[in-house]
C-alpha cells in the first residue's frame, strides 16, 4: 500500500466522510477539508475515482483514443515532442546528421476550462442504505461530463471551452474538399494522412454520416464499409454525436491518429450538495465541476473532409 494511502483524499476517513456527506448523513468537516476546492466542492475520493473514470471513458468519444493525463495545481504550458528528425546512413568519418534537433519540443499554453453540471436524486433513494450512491452518482456525473467534453473536443474554439479537432484555428488539417461525398473522397481522405499516422488511424463521424457510408459503393458495387468487421480500410469508426452532418460548409468526417489530441486534467472532479432550492420536491441535488483543457498537438496527424 502507498505511504500516501492514509493521508488526505487518499484516506479511508476522507472517502467515508465524503459519501456520508453525499447521503446527508453525519460527517466530520475536518476530514473533508483535505479535498475542498475554491468553488466549495469536494474532490471525489481517489478510492472512488476508478468507477468514475471508467464511466467517463465509456461515454467519451475521445478518452479511449486520445492522450489523457493530469497536470494539476501548477503549470501553464504543455511541453510536447514536435520533431521530425530521422535516422540516416553515414559514411566513414562523416558526422551524425542533425535534422531537426532544435525543434524537439514545443510549448503549448494551457487553459483551465471549467465544466459544471447539476443533477438530483429523490431523497428516499439517497437515504436508503441499499441505494448504491457511489455508483449512481459516479455514472450520472461521468455521462454528463463526457457529453460536454465531446462537444468541446469536437467543435470548441478555445473561447470558453478547449479547442476541438474541427476548429479553424488549432484544429485538424483539411485533407479533402468535395461537393458530393463519394467512394473516391473517402480513399483520398485516408491517403491524405501520412503513413505514420495511418498506422493507428481512427475514423470519427456522426450516426448520420455512418448511415451514408454504409451504403456507399465504388464503381464495381463494392462497399467502402466492411460490413463484417464494421471498419473502413481496416480502421475502426468512432461515433460522435457532435460531428456535423454532410452539408455545405461542414466537416463531417475525420481520420487520423487521435493520440496526438491531448486531454489535460487540471484538477480532480469535485462535488457538493445543493439542498436549499429543492425542499418542496423532496430531492437532493448535486453540483459538480471538472477543470481541463484539450489540444491537438499535431494538426497533420488528423485530417478532415470539408464539404464545399
């Protein structure tokens, strides 16, 4: 067991008091003070983070394919490797070529964007000892956070939310422009991505675009969609409700290596009870926050199809 397991938000005391607080049972405020935030919320106990993170990943279009890590408390820059160096053959008495060593790392400024969500449960459930409040709250919050994240990581412009893959500034490069989506356009988009990014490439689109591609055929009547594996050219499809439809001006399809999209968690998700506005309906409300940022570190790693 970690030496930190008995301290602060790592401790069983904090976890027990946190869930007593969530149930409106007696709790020790001093034991909860380790996890209090500037917003007056309490950090989800680290011992309860696993089901919350699991549910968040389940409902997220990005967390299973992007690069996710924590940079909490401090740090205003994300340092990412951005070099294009390569190995080369050298002759006798020749020096080792320095192709791009000066550009090995690039600093990307980080934001601290906040997601807020409110949910409520009947107090008869919350006060029932048989009600698994930890699982229900974790999954409810995760589902709502995931929707907000999906929206930002797709169409965010860097204003009040992170910059998404479809942003005109800081988003993915345009690989193909077309007036009408054809089999050839899908092939062109695939090969517009460099081979190093195609290796772990993933398609992202909406349900409506999936339907269009499932019926798309080449001149010989062959489907672009592999109906036996549910893939396109052997690459999996991620459905994202915030990807736009096939219409003029939209970018309905993205393809590439989404591990170059970085999701940076700036603080632990946190929760507090809201009771003062709900006494007439016998509900107990909860307000929760997430603080994070998201950036596409290499725009060339993902290409999009632009309708014109």
